[in-house]
């Protein structure tokens, strides 16, 4: 009922004071660029008259009906917007648009719950053009790294449907549950960036500091991303289409040894441990020459499970147009990507990974009256992901663990092979013989916004109401099975036949399914005011919002309760002579996670700016300075998301009918059901609060040919939610309560710069950006460590810890004179430092080493060149300030006996310690070798996290290259097109790094993750 009252209240203004119609004058003209070339599809609208407009045709011509004293606004992507006053004296208005600068000072930027001119911003805000987000992948997040100052990204998988990069705005600022940025599409929380097609994006804005995010209160602690989708423009209908076809290969894969070298290394590992050889000279010859592939196979498992390449297809088509009463934008898109897996042709189903995605969007603006506009938006997608019955992770784990010599793909008699002490299946079986799984996701998004101009009551006064309804449905279908598996004896029978033993029975193709979904209702209403009084400009906003999220897949009665949020937000800005800027923001939110006394939180911020370039001494003495602005902000934002999706943590839970009673009196040993106290409620729990400060400078020079933005930021996050670990035993609870006990500090810098230059017909653009952040734990609820270096306090978030290596033991004397190590050590084993000097190496010697696994530095640079109809662009992305531990079976040969592929670098004798009595060369006893001595079986000493295995995951990647050609206008006109462009793109082309074993961005997987792809695309853009 409240929603209806609000809408009726705003619509009532449409009956007030309609203006009298004026005589119209037909005006025509031509729009050209600085080289006098006609510009098509230029938007031409009448200022302060929504719905009155036109667009230029392929010759740059336009027509429009005007009244005297109207103001025309000409705008086109890539050009500076221009306003022209119509006096009525002439019916011809020809306009020239200049190429826009990287930092157009009149640019309007989308900010929280509204827009502001870039010139007047005091917060840390960055915008990205839609073109920068169009990469030949299914994920927008894969385009952000190294392209947006302030965003840290990390892609950990290349698997279709699961290849999205993790990203954080200004790094990770909490070790609590909620580390993700808020993503709003057309002002509504839509969860994921990747749910929207890049072709539907009109603007993409990142809000980074408290001044920009405080209006979001509880939701804005980790930064905000604002996406505005395209709207229709008045004029003739236009049709846009883009199609791409891609060719994908793994960017980098591990290189494993063959069976013969594996066998020789196995013999060495056993010999060094004074064990008998595993393979005799005769067996080595059989392996080397492939004389018995059943018992002594030589299998490169990737050859049987992976293709060398795959493909993707990306297609988008849209249309837009309209007139004075209504405008529309409608689009649909399709994306398909196949995985790298091979499949069995005998199967009647697909076991390869495959992603298909269909999406659509429709935005319609309707002028109900001169003062009232209704905006209706509907969008959504359907995605279908197929993958093997055991999933991808098991396949990659098996590829790393199964040696080339253990079993064949199939025995020559047709049976499928098993290995190990259990019934482990080889990668081929896991991929092609275990069935398949399908996941469907269906999402529908809808929103209605009413914009009401209240200038008839007060100049500059506006209001709006926004309502949205979103529904998501997820379906999972499992059709899984398992084949018969056999294991052969290492010896044949007297007739030379294989001796096979069945280890598993076949299970038929089974069926199971699962389905769940959620739906969200969102309501927002606001009043805005903006006006200028001489040298003074002021604006204000007051907004109320609420949301309701229902989850049908809830696992229990608590989770089934709708998630609800409500809050108020406000903003006030003041500017004097466009030089001195002040902005106040606040968010006031309520949360269900706290008791009534702490249920609401108030989160204010203040920002200020000084446009030094508007001072007379700068204008008079430094005319090349177009913009010089210093800005700063301080504020608080909150978070109420608790770990493990915990809700109502202030409630103490009691388990009814708990079968843990005792024996009483003469009732014997019978147990009686009773009550058991579960998790203890935390009645003093309150908001996690982030106090953020930011100092920034914006500079534009030489007619905005050069521009830069630099921000220094600092944050202190207190009251971080943690489940208590230091409660005394006397409390007597089995599940610890939650508390606001964590504190974390974060600081850093982000910067970007752009340079643009025109040399005749050549347009040059250079771009670069840099982000650095470091998060440090100030307070952490943990038991008091025995030694100060063992605790988390004072360490960076995600700090790696391990032993300190002193190289390799040289000889027995070196071992005797060293502290006691793990197990029985020999020359060539890793030697560790006794940190606490107690004469032994143990867990008390583990110290912080290296950095964290998440990069603290992300940077990027590139260039765009345009010469007449030819365009060329390239972009590099880099990361640093991160480490990881080398590990896995490839790095620890024979750690589990005869399991694990061996990386080729291990077989290089210069890389590993080898006793001279075995190699015949004293130089192989190298105490500084990359690998310790080979060992067979479980080595308790060498396979531990330490500086010996610590690696640097920094890299520089050639992220993207694109070459394009736009067909001449004369040709496209004959083809009845207004624009046609063909282009070729390369993505993830090359990487320079210190690892050189697998992709450095996937360093933590140690080669057991689906690889990131190198992509080559051909594309075509057409506009009618």
C-alpha cells in the first residue's frame, strides 16, 4: 500500500501547470567532425525538453522542430558534447564536433543515486568506456585488471562458465565474510558484473572512497560499481550488430617427462635412499622402445583428454530509436564457448565443458507528460553449462598425479584401467566414462522508474520512484555412471596373456536433480534539488530504499526467512565560483543481524575540493593548465555480512529433543531426550565499520591532451566479525559466539594517466594505470602464540608462512652439526634455520615469509592509434607484490611412491642435487640446486612450505592487441549501411614471469587448474 501511495503522490504532479504550446520552426543542418567528414548517428536533443530530438543520417544531415530560445545539445561517442542556442533568426544550423579528450571537463559521471559533472567531483571515482570492456571472453571481470586504477584482479580458472576473475576495489580490506564490491545495474543490486552484456553498457563507474560510497551505507564498505545500461534516443531507428568468432588455445601448460625418463628417475630416487631399483635394465629397454604398452605404457594423458584448441562465438544485435513520446533500446546476445576436453565418439552425450548463454535487454522511456517520464526496463539471460560427471577439478588433479607409466588408457583387450590402492580411475575414464552434469541458470530482471520534474513548484526540484523485481532460478541435472575397471598384474601368465583383476563393477547411468531460486523486490524513492544562485551552486538529495530477498533453496527454517534491508541516504553539495567544493553524504541503514539497540547504523562522509585552475593566477600565468584540482574526503561505511552466511547471531540456539541425556535414579541406563544449548548468542554484536580517508589530485594540461588522476588512500576497518577462539573452557559451549574483535588497516595509492595527440590524420592515445595496496592485521582473535612471530597481528592479510631454508645439506658432517630436522635426513635434503634456537626444527620455527598470494600491485599500459580508417591498439597488464609455494606431485617426485607426473625441469641434473657416487660428477652435489635430492616415499623433511619452495608470482602479460579497419562511407552507403568495421583481436597473447611452469595468475593451483586461454578473434561490427 505504501508503494501505491508514493507513486500516486508523484504522479499527481503531472496535473500541475502544463505550459502552453509554442509555434514550431523546422530547422535543418549538417554535423561534421574537425576534418569536415559527415558524422552519422549524432544525438540531437532539446535541452530541458525530454523526448524532443533527432539523429543525424549517414550524410550527417538532420531535421528538427524547434521553438525560439531552445537550446540544442549535440552528442556522439568519442566527441565533445556541444550546445547551440536557437534564436529563431536562421533555419539552418551546421555544427562541428571535436574529438573528446580523455578528461572532458563537462563530462557527466554517474555517482551514487545520481550524476555529477566530473569537474565538481570530490570523491575517488573512475569511469571506464564500454569499448574497454569488450573482450573476447564471457567475463567482463577479465577485462578490468590493469585497465582500471584501484581494482585488483586475479583469474584462477579458464574453464567456460567459471572463468570469472576475482576482483577487489583497493584490495582486500577485511578478513570477515564480505569482501566483494557492491554491483548496481541501473541503480539496482544485481549481484554479478558478468550477468550483463558489454554491448548493453552505456557507462561503467567505480566508486572507491567514503565520499563516493557513504550513501550506500552498509552496502558500500568494499566499494561500488555502477553500471548504466543503454537507453533509446529520439530519431530514426538504428540497428547495431556485432559478431565475433574465436580460436582458443591454452596459454601455458606444464611439461611432463615421458615414461622412460620417469623410470630412470624412479631408480635414482630409490638408489639415493639405498633401495633396490624399481626397473631393471631389461624393463627400461621395454619402456624405451614401447615393447609392452599394457604393462609398461608411455602415456601423455593430455593427448588423450585435451584438444589443442577450441572455439567461441559471440553475437549481439540491438536496435534503438523513438520520438517525442517514447524511446526504446532493445538488444539480444548469444555467447558459446566449448571446452578443451576430448570426448568418446561412442557416447551419445557430451562430456566436454560447454557454455551457452542467451541474454536480452529492453529499455523504454515514455513521456507521460511534459514533466513526467516513465522508464521501463526488462533484461535477463539463460545459461547452460555442461561438464563431465566428476567435474573438472578431479580431472586436472588426476592429470597431475597419474604417471605416464602406471596404466594404459585401456588394456589391449579393451578393459579400462584402474590404479593405486583403491579403484582410482585414469583421467580418460574420469572425463569420458562418468556421465555428464548440466547446470541451467535463468534470470529475469525488471524495473520501473518514474521521474518527476517538480520545477513548476521550485526550480531544480525533481523526484523519482524506482521499483524492481528480479527472479533467479538454478537447475542442476546429474546423469552420472561409472564403468568396470580392471588392474593388470605386472607379470603375464605362461601364455603371455594379461592377468586382469576386476576392481569395480559398472554402475548404470543414474539420474538426480536439484533446483532452487530466489527473488528480490526493491523499492526506492528520492527527491533531488539542484540550483545555482550567482556564484553559488547547491544540490541536495534525500532517498529511502528497501529490499526483500527470498531464497527458495534455503536449507533450514532460519535461512528461509526473507533477507530484508531498509535505509535512508542523503547528499548535500555546495560550490562557490566553481572553485571551492564541499560535499556531505550519509547512509542510515537497518540490519536484521543485530539486536534492536544496535540495529541501525549511521555512516557519514565529508569531501572537499579546490579547483586551483580556476584561480586567476593560474589562468594568467599557466594557461596550459586546463584542470588542477585537489580533493580530499573522510567518512565511514559499514558492513553487516557475517561469515558462513550467518543470520541472527544475537540469538542463542537450543536444540530440542537432543538424544544426549543422562541416567537418573532407578531408570537404568536409558538416555532421555532433553535440551542442549547450541551456539551462544552475541547480544553486543554491532556493525563492522570502515573509516576511510582519501587525498587526490586531478590534472589536465595542454587542451586536455594530458590528464592524470592520483589518489592516496587509507582505511581502518574495526569491529570485524569473528567467531571467538579464545573463550575460557568454563563458558561451556560447543559452538563459539560471534564478536566484533578484528581490526585491519589498509593503505595504498592508485593512479592513471592519459595522453592524446593528433598528427594530421593520425590520432594517438597513450594510457597507463597503477594500483598498490597493503592490508595489515591489527587485531585478530587467536590464542596467545608462544613466539611473537607466530601470531597474525602486524602481518599482512594472507601472509604466507613457512620455514627458512639455508640451502641443502652438503654432507653427513653438515647434518650432525645442525639442529634435528624432520625424520631421517641425508645429504641433499633441505636444511632449515632454527629460529628459536632450541636445537630442533619444528612448527615453532615457522615464520612469515614472502608476501600473500593475492597481488598487492596491479598495473597496465597501452596505446590506441587511429589513422584514417585503420585502427590499432595494444594493452599490457602486470601484477606484483605476491608469492606462492611451489608444490604438488610434479615438484615433489615420488613423494607418494610411484605416483605423480614429473616436470621436465626436474630431469635436468643441473637443477637437482644428485650424489656424485651415482652421477659420477662431483658438481652434481650442488647445495644451491633448485631441487633437493630425489627420494622415494614420504619424505618428512623436504615437502614443507619454506623459502626453498617460495616463488614470486609477478608477471607482465601482453593482454590484448586489436587491428581494425572501417569501410569507407561510400562503400557502406552502397551496402545500405551507415557503419561497417572488421577487426582481429588477440587476448592473453604472451606472459613474462619468473615461474615459467604454468600461468602465473594461476600460481596457487600449481598447475592443477583448468588453464587460462589464449584467444584469437575475428569480428565484424555493422550499423544500419
